[in-house]
């Protein structure tokens, strides 16, 4: 079963986050704990870790603003 990659809540007031950069491309292997993407709010940039080991399938686009909780990819 695929693990969903979601936009996390970053801070008390942030409701939207910019997906700044993917660190892995579609079909690449990731290990739990790897930094898989960076996310930006108006106040900070945060590195987001993989919550599972497997093959990453990013669907979110770099530079696009997403709401907290939106699915931006999976790890199979």
C-alpha cells in the first residue's frame, strides 16, 4: 500500500505552503528519514523527511502553493 506524501502544517497560522523543491525524481528509491522535499511559508523554509521507505512518485509541482494536508505524491 502506498504511503501518501502530504503538505504538513508549518506553524500556527500557515494554511498554505509552497512546495519549493523535490530532492528525488519520479521512480527513485527513498529511505525513511531522507529529505524528500523543501516547503516554504512566508516565514521559514523546512526540509520534509520521508515517512516510509520505497519508490517515490511525486505529483506536486515545484513553486506551487498547496493547502495544508493536500497530497503531493506517494511512496510505494
